[in-house]
C-alpha cells in the first residue's frame, strides 16, 4: 500500500478506556494522518473515536482529553443516551463514532513526541475513575521546514540596442511654383551639415545607410493639379541634389537605388503646424483654421483665404515659403561597441557612456566588485534613474549583504516607485522572516519569475502547496519538488528533483529518501539517505528522529545507517 492510501486509511489502536465499573468498554481510536503533520504554523489533530455496541452505559459519560507531548488539547465529552450535560450522545445498543478535531500551534517539542489520550468516567455527576494515558499516534512530520528560503531579486533591464535605427533629416526649400535647386539652398547651414554627415558616415564603419525617402510638398495656394505635379518634381530635384552631394562626399550608399520618392501635393497639415508657430495674432490664426476646417474643396478654401487680404499677405510672406520644400529622410543603423569595449569604457571612463550603455556594460561584467563600481558610477552620473540603485541592491543581496541591499532598494524606489524594486523589497522582508510584509509587497510587484518564486516560498510556509506549485511554474527546483511532495504528487516530485540542480545535493537526496519512504520503497529510501549523509553528516541525526522514516525502524540497513 502506498503512502497516499495509508494516509487516507486509518491506523487503529486498541482502546484505552476500560472502566472497572463496566460503564465503558474498550474504545478504538483512528488518527488521520498518522504520524501527525505540521502544515503552515500548526498541527491539525483528527481522531475518530469508535464506541462499540453497548460501549457506554446509558447514564455514563466520559471526558476524553488528548495530549500532544505536554500540551493538552481541547477535551471532548461523550454522553450515554440517558446522561445529562453537554456533549455528543452515543446510543447504547448500536454504539457509534465521535469525530474530534483540533488545531494547535506548532512547537519544536512536537517534532519527536506522542499523541496520547486519557479520560474521566462519570456517572450521575460523580467521577468513577480516571483512565491511564495511552499513546494513539506519533508526532510530528515537519517536512515543510525543508523549504529553502532563498528569496530571489530582480535586476532592472537596460534598453540598450547595439544596433540602433536612426533618421537623419535634411530639407530643400523652393520658390513659389518652382522645383529647381537654387545655389542659395546648398549654401545654407543645414545643407552643409548634411554634407558633413554624409562624409562622416562614409568613413564610419558603424553606420549602415538603409533607405532614403524624399517627400515633395507644395503650399496650399494655386491649382491643385499643378501643385501635385510640382510636389513630385520637387521630390525628383531633392533626389538629384542628394546624389550630387553623395558623389561629392564619396558616400557610396546614397549613390545606389535606395530612394523612395513621394509627391504629397498641398501640405495642409504642415500649414497648420507652421501657422501655429508663426507670430500671427491668435484670433487671426483661429479664423484661418476655421476656414481650413469649413471648406474641404481646395479651390474654395484658397478663395476664402485670399478674401482675407491682409492675412493672406502675411501667410504668403512668412508661412507658405516654409511649405514649398522637399524633405530628405535617411534611415540608417548605428552599430555600437563590442561587448569587450563597453566593459572597458565602463570601468575606465564611464562618463562616455549613456545610462543604457552603462547598465548594459554592468550586466556583462562578471567580477562582483567591478560590477558594483560600474553601478555606483551609473548612480552618480544618472541620479534620476532608479535602475542603477536597484541593480546594485540586487548585487549586494546576492552577496548576503541584506541591510545594504535594502538601503539601495529603498533609494531606487524613492527615485521612482516601480514594481521591480517593490518585489525586491519583498525578498528582503522574506529573508528577514517577515512573510506578512513580503506577501503584501509581492501583491504590488511585477509578476516576474523571481517574484513568483518568492510567492511560492511563502505559499509553502503557509501550507498552500497547490499555490506554491503554480507559482514555481515550469522551474525545476528543490522547492517545487518539495511542494509537489507535500501536495502528495510523489511521481511529480521525483521527476522535478531529478531534473533540478539539487539532483545530487545532500538536500536533494534527503528529499528523494522521503519520497521513497512515502511510496514504500525502503531500499531506495536507505540508498538516498546514504548519499545525503555522505554529502552532509548532519542529515544522520535528522533522519534518526524524522517521523517520515518511522516505517524504516524495522529495516536493519536504515538502523545501521543512522545509529
């Protein structure tokens, strides 16, 4: 019979209460589970007391008091069918069963103790006898205490992309109704900057030009069809000017067919933007906007604007010229440094890196002291970014410096309250044994793998093994295997511990021994215990008193191993 069936079955012990006055016959006690088990922070005791046929005289009563070690549990009173008082009545002829349950807070003394019962037999209010104490079960399995309280912390992620896409924008402006390139345009500062950028890009192996989009626009006056054609012509002129500049700077990429040309016609959206930026009176701006929104027909719209002579003159002088243009957008990729270079710069001249690059470089560094220095530099250089403080806290936590880690987490959360750091503060609370606070903080955390794992630890501590398994998800860890064992999924627990990093550790072998014992595989249990003790001698004393192995007390190999 496997352990699961045994735990649901009953362990029946011979009766203890036999009154010489024949008021009470022998009683049978069934304790479930037996041995007793600790879950959460308590031990639940469930006893079924069986009264045989004619087991209690009609006018008799009995007060049964269970004791767990030296701790008295609540008493239960059973009355014969004609007895008076408070209690559960048992009929004389058929007998019956009284179920008793109690929950008591766990104490260390319960680990190796006994559950006993004694009783007082009464008749007519007079005590007839006190029955001797009798053992009915062993206590207590405390396997949940094996949980590793190895709370995890999360590192805030950087947003560094070593290949970053950017856009360089240049512009050519045209005279009214024209699409030819004027000499004055290529002498403007913006075009000179474009020339320099193309030259630098050609000589920079980290820049890879992908595409060029040139969009031509016309101002919203004149005939619509002509403006459509004009905007297309301007896009073509923009292309020619860009290719000429590429040849001048020897930029090979822009001399290839990577161009997309667009003629957008009259630029009413751009018109609204430039109008808002202009110095025109606000009331006049609103009037122009109303005309634009009221008249959808381009011809009528232009007519209405021309009717506002003074306003139209202003627009023609200060707004429309900015719309007669070709926009040149060069899409390119910039490749950053090698990982080795990022690390070197971060260690020597961190001020040359932006915050994303510094955080990325720190993530690459293996040496804890060097990593800490880079995070500290990042804190100093970018004091409004919480991630450096959080990540330095995570590093300190991994080194067992809990108080220092907590200070960094609190600093990070003061800069910006965030779910990652809140989850890390929960890990600090859990490592201090403040599971209530940890649970409250985890409810506000980010749902990361680390936070879920920490929720799993707390669920084991609280005796909620199904929730623990769910939180551990697909991670193969000692704690998940423990939760499966406690949830009586012995096959799953064995598979998980075998696939975990604790497959060959002392605690891993000890857990395997418990699984084997619960599934009545004595030889496997002894073998696993032998491996556990070989790796950690302290498990010998633990196994000797562990109620998980009571069944092995008849196994000589086990006795020889733990003696």
